[in-house]
């Protein structure tokens, strides 16, 4: 009977913890990613001493016509002014071959860092927005865009 009480206490203790990672995702069943399709995530941060990493997980297929991808990231701290950056990620070599091996369906999955060694300066709800930032508004061949915030 003691082990039942211990098990209940263990479950309660660990279910109240802050998550190890936050995730946001946009599925694109039509395989089109437009500039207006921003992925917005709002994690609530309580620990300002923890170091985090932000990752972009992108799945594309053969319809994606570009060697690279530009991504616009907007970060809004609670009660503060926003800051933003634009990053470029190379997805194909000069000869047009993918830099990551396609899976058996022909899909290619890229996991790229957006921020590493990131510490939140103030607790509260932060807003992250990710959008494609290419010259063309409509990108074909984008199946899924995921965003992760993980403890390092």
C-alpha cells in the first residue's frame, strides 16, 4: 500500500513541472506555404536562468524549387518591444541535390537552429512568430513547418 502512495506523489510531482519543450506546428496539406501563413507560438516562461535553443523543423518535397530558404523570426517579450531577424538556410547543393537524404517517400526533413544559448530576460508569456521570407509569396512543396523551444 505504501508504494501506491509513493506512485501518486511521484505522478503529481512530475506532472506539475515546466515542460522540457514547447512546440508549434503548421501542416500544409496543399503543400503551399505563403507569407501570410505565420506560425505563432506563445510559451509562458517562468525560469529566467535556464538556457534554451529554438529549432525549425521543415519538411519539403521535390516540388520545392529553391536552393535556400529565408525565414523571418519575430520575438516579442512580455511588455517590451519586439526584436526580429531574418535567417537564410541552404537546403540544396549547387548541383540541385538535397543536403539531407530524402526518405523513402521522397520527402526531405531539415532541422535547423534559429537560436542557441538563449536566456529569457523576463518571465511571462513570450510570442514567437515564424514566416517564410522568400521573394515569392507562395512556396510549393512545403509539407510541414515545426518550431521547437527546448531546454539546453
